[in-house]
C-alpha cells in the first residue's frame, strides 16, 4: 500500500520567503509527526497531531513555524520569513495512534529545504 | 529533565564483526523505547519497539535489550554487513494521561568497512 508521501522533495528558497511543506500520511493513521534534521545532526521533534489537533507545539523552533492538519489527513508545515538556519530535511511520519501506544511509526522520504 | 543519551557517537567496524550500541535515558513516565535505523538521505525505519515489561527483542541480526531499572537499552548487531552502515537512533516515549512526549537520542553513526 501507499506509504507516507511528502512534497516537494526538494525546495530552494530565498531568505525571507515563506514556504509550505506538505505531508500525506498513510490512510487511516490518526497521528502525524513533523521532524527536522539538519546536516549531520539527529532528529529534532517539531510537532505532532492527534487527529486535527496539536496538543504540544513547544517543539516548534520559533513563531515563524506553524503547522495545520485538516480532515485528519494532509498536513502542511509553514515556515514564514525563512532564514538560512532553517535549511534542513523536514521529515513527516504517521502512525495509527500516537507512538506511546506502541504503534509502528512510518516515515516519509522528507523534504530537503535550502534557504539561500 | 527528560533525556536520551547514545554512545558511542560514531563507530567503525569490519564486515562480519559484531557491535553493541548503547542508549541511556532519564525519561519519566516511561512508555516505550524504539530503535530506528536511518540510512543516509532516507527516513528512519523502525527496528524494534520495547515496552516496560520486555527485556529482549530481536529482529533478524538486530537484538535490543532493555533494563527498565537502570534505564539502559542496547542494540546488538551480529555478523555486520556493509548495508548496516547507517545512523541508529534511540527514541523514548513518555506518556501520562494527556501528556505525551517523544525524546530522541542524537544517534550513533555506524560505518561497516569491508
């Protein structure tokens, strides 16, 4: 079956521009997660959704970052006024229920964002 | 403070050899612990999931152990192959009522050489 998909796969943008990253989770998965991974660094947990709600937004690096999920499916991560330090691979993952329930988590291929 | 620490940071071994990666955590309340493998340029792939009551879990040549008393986990790789070269990430879930957190280790970068 179809896995988690993300678009675009690569995005180059100029500093100061806004970008939108999209994640399509596996059908039926209620939990959706966004992560960031800078070059050579570990995964940084940004935010997760249970259905359409995001109980904990404390992982978002700044108020330039926002995320939404509608219809319990597709999610978009928006970065406003991008900065060079935002350059990273943004990974999305989904699971049937939130991870603490020991459900398997499946990752998408990521979006590589480069801010010039 | 909830933390997950992995060691070593990086490791080089020869093909066919065994190795053990460590994960120590100070996470409460503990829910489960996962090991992921992440190939360069790819998303992480789950290797094992262990709950509080599980001590050992195997997935092919990968064996994870968990000591909930000492809050330590290890991932043992036997008869390593070149394809085992990747980053291995330890992730601990903490949950209590409506409180859910995921705490990631920084990963161990493993290189298997011929």
